[in-house]
């Protein structure tokens, strides 16, 4: 009898624990969707499926890329004409970074900008707030401490507001990025954002993160935008 009772008690505890874990996972998913509807990790995986075996391996071996990967607060600008494979190279570099540098203390996040490809599919351009929220979502989903903190911080707001504000997005990035030892950010096809003020404000904010953290930024673009002209 005691053994049977103990087994039943253990089974109940296990079931309760599993239900609690499932509920927490559901809360985390709700939080992530509330922060941003973006699906850049899925886009990255889809892009890699288009890759032919061995394509682009030379890119991650370039001295410029390795210098960027290993130099604190560095920015690397990659220029190229339309259709030259910049997005594929970005995807390959992201995969390389996730494999070689990503840890619990190192963040890797990215955005693939598309002309008139707004995150809510309304056919409008990306905004600074949307792009920053997409970066925050990725950093949160890959770092448990950030995820737990934000779930607690925004639990009530999720029920009352349609999405995170730009103010809160910036506040969270400013708070959490300095707590990571290094954060790698890849911005692909910056030139496809046609809203010049929003585009420049986005880049300027990313550069400002370097004042308090080791943030390493790689940007691909057909041309050097206004904000990139002063990028260190």
C-alpha cells in the first residue's frame, strides 16, 4: 500500500509539474507574439534551405568577417548590387555565429528587411519600433533570464494592450543588452527600407548601444545610407 500511495503521489506531482511547465511555455509564446509578430528565425531557416551545398563558405572565412566577429563594438558594412546573394551570405553568417559564438551570455539577433514588407502584411514599410521589437523578441527567446523577467514585467500589459510600445522595447534593450557579454546584430538589406528617417533612426539607435555594451553590427546594403556614413 505505501508503495502504491507513493507512486500515485509522485505521478500527481509529475503531472502537476508538467501542466505548470506547459502553462509557462504558453505564457512565453503569448509574450513573444505580443512583442512582435516577426518570424525572422523561420525566414533564416527557409533561406538556408535554398542554399546549395558549400555555397558561401568563403564568406565566414574572410579576414574582415573574422575581425568583426572578434572585435568589440565593431561595425561591418557589406555592399553589393541587387541579386548578388547578400541575403544568403547574411543567413550563412548568422548560422555560423549561432554555432560558434552564441552562449547564454552572448546574444545573436537579426532582421531581413524587405521592400514594402511590413511585419503585419499591410504593405507598408518597416518602422524602427517594429525592427527593434523583432530583435528584442529573438534575444528574449534565446535567453531564459530575459524571458522570465519580461513575462513577469509585462504580464498585466499583455491583457490590456495590443503590443509592446517603442518606449518599453528600447527600455528593455537598454537594460538587457549591457548584461550580455556581447551581442551580434545582423541587418540584411537595409536599403530596402524606403522610409529614410525610420531607417536612419534604427541604425543610429543600434550604434548608440555601443556606448554601454559590446554590440557588433553587420549590415548589408546596396548603398551607403545617411546613417551608415558616420558608422564607426
